[in-house]
């Protein structure tokens, strides 16, 4: 004769079994349109911070392909998003001390208005680290300083992602503007122009007309 184990079970054990049985049901209740898995979560390995009313999210640098590095003199793309819940502000500049000579931004800076998120997230880069001063390897980090008109400077340690998987579809960094003509070229042009124009000392002077005789 087989005896049922439930008759001798304690009330505490029965409550635990019942709670375990409810877990799948509760999980199913969250599988609607507002399920947490359907909400946006930026990658945990990207950088992010919140300072006052500003929230800076999903910050990363796109490096070279797998088994490759960005070398000195090359450029690297920087991607980020900014959310402002307070008064209007403006991203004036970005720098990468010790890594890049300069960082290009959209002309005139980037307005950061209340409840108007700024997406500098690609796939075409709008922020570029120009003229790297050292080798940048994927998996490393770069110190980046974002300077805002009101919030001031905000420093982040930004990870470098390899150009792999879907990042291969991202556009490469745009080349910097062509340099203006060098001073030497301007000087040569000026000298050539000067030599073509006779100076007052070398040009012949008009002979005086004879005065009438007395």
C-alpha cells in the first residue's frame, strides 16, 4: 500500500510549493507590451552617467576590426546619447586628453533641450576623435571630457568596441577638413606677384620736357 506524502506535509511546505507554482503565472503576466524585456536597455559595457538633469548614455568608441588596432594619426568614432530633464543646455566641446589631438562636433555645438533626447548614435558618426596620439586597442578605455555650457565638464571612461558584428555596418570616421594653404605657399605666391610688378625704383622715369628758351 502506497501512502501519499501530502497528508503528512507541514503547512509551511505546502505554502512553498504553492508559491513556486505561481512563478510561471506571474512571469506570463509581464509578457505583454510593457514587459521589461521589451524596454530599451543600453549595453551594460558602454559608459554612462547622470549629472544633475543630464543623463549621458551608451557612450563608446568604435575601434578597429578584430585582431587590429587603431594607430597613431588615425581617427576614431565616438557615439553617445544625451537626455535632459531640466533647463536647456548645450554641448560645447569634447576632448580626449592623451589620446586625440582634437574631437570634432557638429558645427556650432549640440543643443540639449528639455525632453528632447540627442542621439549621436550612428550609424554615421557625428563625433570623431581626430589624429590619435597613441595606439588605441579594442577592449581598452579612453578618458573623454564632455564640456557643457551650464553643466560644465563631465569626465567619462569610455570603452573601445571592436568593429565587429553589426558595428561593421557603421560608416567610417569622416576625414578632417582640408588644411588651408601653407604659409610657405602663400609667401612664394606673393614673391612671384611682386617680381612680376616693376617697382618704382626700377621703372624708367619720364624725361623732362624742355623748357621754352628765353
